[in-house]
């Protein structure tokens, strides 16, 4: 059977089972493990607190093309997508390990630019790049592994409770819109530039993740694969349903200006926004919104009905159907 | 300038500089950092001890081909090469993050076999596989990041001292010999099988690394790129010279039987043996040898002369010249 027959998510379920069973229950590593495969980052307990660890790759031709993304932005983004996972756990990044697989014809200036872009973001969040691996490769392959420190409690995908509202930081669909503009090789208009920036240089919501912890939020995920896919993950892992009123989903104004009625589909299914999606009692979310450095918008609620399912509601109260349910590697594309 | 003009090692020096300067000196992450880029693993201090972290990739067409290595062995080896870095610091592995970039036509059975091979070794050393990333890719790309706990002190590359002797665990050249047999697509003879095994399923010297710490050894490296290259790293980082008597380098008996006079070149320049190379006063090395679960052989000594340089001596007392000085990515091949 091929990967395209099972898709990324089923494959991961099977691999997680082998991984779980591989470590003896008596092992210190297993006893100290708080969160294994299945959340934004793994977490384990030390005498002195909890360590977080996550890894994410960017592969040429899959996640990026050199025609669209320059090396400086690529460095920034490679680190940002890992930081976003730490943010979604409510933690602080500390250390990064960097693997670069590079075709032989790669220029040294490009590699230095990559590191400079990464260092710019690392510096902002006081994270040290402490090691890595550099290898020849048939295409550009980038992998980062980032460790961090957890806050006083973790934000996890399995803590949504019926009665919670569903909220997001920032706005959605910008990155997907930006990618469309870049793929069309158009010189972006002034209003298109912000969307391109959202795709090329996402800002991990680390301050916001810390704020969520401080205000008592328990459930969060970062939006990497699109709202529909990522909210469904929360529903499945929390055994709850969710209703989202699509009219409440915050869109960047320029997204609607440039993409018209298509803007909503980009926001719901586009992915790569790296905003935080979280659930909590409405009062908690209002406190977060009052203190957050970015807009925070309530877009729906958590329900007991239809556990594991997401229900999108149109402004007229009808079910809203989304053709593209978000990104999945090895999925059949139609 | 292309990567092939500067080579892997010069490139890493330049990247390490950017990495070091990127994190503010006042940052907690930097203040707690004991070892950054430049050793087998990075290390940082917690209230409760020291954490080690390392990352290593295996790329199809560069590090392996599917014609030679099956998926089960590939899983074992991907973890083993990372464990070897932890062993070379004298630590214990605890947690592993796994990234797989896979062509769409990859079969699910192969991926499960990969995980099973990895789990087999993880289980042996009580290490938990705690997360990862799975992505489509144009070629098979594997990256692991492993964290561990340090022993009561670290084994580092910069602690060789004049007067130390140079020693190795096990024997050298087996992996390079095994690769030659496999590349020739010959069905290995009974005596060739052990060499193939050395290449396909290296055993990280974790017990030996712990023993080195217990006996007071301070300086070690794992042999991934070949004795000549890796000992030179110790010489450079310790600002010492080293003399190796090539006749003392331990070879697997079947290596000489199969490769004759070429066996020595495989042992000195071949790489991928994942044995530990270390230096210490002779008395310490004798104590290690008496307790080690594998052979330990003294092959040379550390000198004040020619700092940063390695001097290979033939049985007749003449300088021994090695054509292949070990593996370097992006190096000009002749």
C-alpha cells in the first residue's frame, strides 16, 4: 500500500503506536514524559520544570520554491514554524538544532543568508542555535528541532470543554493569499505586500501563548494546516464538537479586496497563518483579548454534539461546505 | 562562491559564527549553554543536571541507497548515529524526534519497517520517540534529533593533553569494507557478513561512553568521518598534535582477509565505524580496557609538536601518507 492510499494522518497514527510501545514503561524517559506524539510539541518533566521539544521541516518543491522564497526569509520561516509550536504549548523557546541538506551548486552566500534570517528571529526570542548537520542533498532540505521551557501549565489539544468559546489571534488567510500572489509571479501591489509578508515571514505568537497560560487558557493549537483541519484536531483529541460561524472569522481587509468571495475559503482551508487557535470560557477569552498585543476574535463554540466534528455555519444559518479541508501530505488531490 | 569551493568544514565555521552572535549574552539560554556548535552534541545546564542534544540526517543518494539498505536497518542506523554522538559525550539518550521526508510512491510497510528498526534500538537504550514530522519529499530524507542526560562530566574534543595516549574501542574499517561489498552487489561470503552488518547496523558505544566518564577520561569523539578526520578535530580543538602508529590500528580480521593491503586505508579514512576515539593518561586507558565490554586499543599519543596536525607513522618509522583523508560533504572529489 502506498502513502497516497492512507494519507499523512493515518500514517502518523500507526507510527505513533510503534513509538509508544518501543520504550519500556519502567524507563525514566517514559515515566517523565508528559506529552508524546500528537500535540504541537512533546513535553517531559525535569526536577526543575518541563522541557518542550518540537521538530519541523521545509522541503524544496513541497513547502517552498526558490523562485518564491529567498534564503533570508527561508531561515526566518524555518525557525518561526518551530517557534509557533512552542507558542501553541504556552512555552518559551531556548535552543535550536539545524539540519541543512543542500545541492552542491548552492552558493555559500545563500547559506549565510539563511543563517542570518534564522539568527534574526532567534535573537528576538533569545534562543541559541547550538548545533546541527550540513550535508549534500539532491534538493534543499531544512529541518529544525527546537527545545523550550513550558510555562506553569501546558496548552494542549485535548482540553477543549463544552461551553468554551473558540477564538483566534490575528487574522486568517493572509499567508494563503500571499502565496497565491507570489505563485502568479505578479509584482504585488501595495496592499498585496502584507499578504506576501504573512506567507514569507510569519510571526510566531510567543507573547500571546504566554498570555494564554497567564489567563488560565488550557487548550490551544497553532494554525499550520488551516482552521478546518486544525480545529478538527482539537475536536478529536478533546472528544467534543465545534461550531464556527464563518462570518466571524477575521480576514485581513486586503484579502477580501484582492480575492473577493474566495477570501473565506483561503481563511478556512489555506493554512500557514501560524496564528493561535484556542478555546476557553468566554470570560477568560475576554480577559485575553483585553491584554493581547494583537486582535483576538471569538469565532465559535465548543459543543457536546458531534464529537470529533467541526460544523461551519453560514451567515444565513445553513451549513457551510468547504471544498479544501486543509493541507495533508500524501492526500489524494482532486 | 559555491559550497564545493569552500567544503563542509569551512562552511560550518562561518555558520557557527553567525549562530554564536545571534543570541544575546544576557539570555538565559546562552548563559546556561555549556557546549554549542563544534562537538558531538550540544550541552546546557539545568538546575537538575546537564541536557545533551544532537541531530543527524541520512539522505537518499548521499548517505544510503535503497538498493543497499533496507528500511528496517535504515531506522536502526538513523537512531544509532545520533546515539553515537550522545555516547561520545559520555551521556545517556532519553528522547528522539523523527523527521521523515518521503516520496509519494513510498509504501506504508516500508515506513512501518523504518519505525520498527528505530524502535528496536530505542527500546534497548530506554529512549522514547516523542514526536516528529512527516512530509512528502522528492527523495528520502531522514532527520533525527536526540536529547540525553550527561554523566558527571562531559567528554569533549578539546580536552586532549600532551602525554595522553590515543585509544579506540572495537576495530576500524569494518563499515567501509561492508559498504564496498554491498556496492559490488555481491552476495557477501560468511566472513563478509560481519562487515556488512557493521555498515548497516552500527552499535553505538553507549556503555563504553559511560565507562569512559566513570574512569575519568575527559576527551572523546565518535568515529563517523574516519580516524584521520576525526582525530584531526581533536587535535585542532585541543591545540595539540597526535602521532598514530598505523600498525597498531585494530582491523577486523576479515577486513584484511578480504581487502589485503587496502584494509588499512579503509580503517584510517573510511568512516562510519561509530567507535569511540579518546585520549587519556595511559593508566586511565588501561583501567578502561580492563573493564570495557569491547576491545580497547592504544594506537598513538598526544604531542605538543605540530598542534592541530595528525602524524601517521608506518611500521618502518616513516611518515605514512593517506590518500583519502576522510569524508567531507561538498569537498572536491578527485
